[in-house]
C-alpha cells in the first residue's frame, strides 16, 4: 500500500537519486563505440536490444500492471495503459525522435532535436523511477533495472546520431550525459510531487506500463525482426525470453 505523509523519509529521496544517477551513467556506454570493432558492436547491440525488449515487456505485465490493478478497476487500469501507450507515441511524433540501435545510423532529425527528445525521455524515466519507489523499494529497483537495460541500446543509438550531427566523440559523450542527468531532475520532482499528491503515483504506474509496451513493440522488437540469419534470430528470441524471465524472477526476491 502507498503511504503519503508530509514528512516523506529522506531515505526514499536518497534511493531515487542513487538509482536515477545509475541510469544517467549508462550514457557513457557510448565509449564502447571507441573500443569495439563495428561488426562486434552490431552483434552485441542486437542482443542488448533483445534483452531490453524482454525486460520492458516483463516489467510492464509482471510488475507495473499488477500494482496498477490493485489501485484501479481492471478496466480503468487498462484505459491508463492505453493512454500511456498513446502518450509515448505522441511524444515521439512531436519531437520527430525515434530510436536507432546501430553504432552509426542516418540522422533522423537535427542533433539538437535528438538531445531535446533524449532529455525529455530521461526526465520521464526519472518520474517513473520515483513513482515506483513510492510503491515499494523492490519495485523501484526493478524499474531502474528495466530502464537501465533499455538505455544501453538507446544511448548507443543516440551517440551515433550526435556523431552524424557534427559533434566530435568527446562532446557527444558529454552532451549525452548532460541530457541523461534529466533523469535525476525527474526523480527529484517526482519525489516531491509524490509526497503531496497520491494520485500522481497511482496514475503514473499504468501510464508507465503503456510506455514500456510502446517502446518494446514499436522500437525494439521491429529491430530484432530485421535479423535475417536464423541462428542469430533464435538467439535473439531466447535472450528476449531471458529478459522476461529475469524480471519475473525478481518477483520472488521482493520483500
């Protein structure tokens, strides 16, 4: 059950800031592009995308939705899930922003527009993490893990877009990390809002679930389906299932 008091424990704020900082640090995964060969990086990316897709689907259906249905009628909960799905679709369309999961990829929009879109996305991630910690600590940690797994292929793609947009690699890494820190801002704002407005957390859980489903279904799974080799496709599918199983297993260690 959610407990909202004017004097929300500082430990909760510390956990939110620690976990949003961890998610923000994933932005430095772009360093891999400086170390790994292109072909090896592309193979690793495919597997990260598969793991991320499984984690997002598992998190939405096995963690966030069960919590949401405890606070709403089932119909109401799924209305908010659909709302979250549509909201993430709208954000992506308005910003002309989309994921790219290759080390180098065509510029889908101006580099600065990509930075803006990434910052907003990370801000929303921070809100979701804060909301999850106000439900319970295990859910907060699970949500952080799900978001971090998704951030790895996304940040590599964003790094590639910035390079194509004209930034050098050092500046691209720095700007990408600055945008990633928006997660900490979102987490902090989410902490103070959650302390005074119970409905903020309650409504955000199913909306976040809808967003997770949207990202997995519209951005990640289509990337997995592009793989033509049967062996790689099978491995990707198994890793996708592994992502779901990892998130499912976390339910049994929640206390």
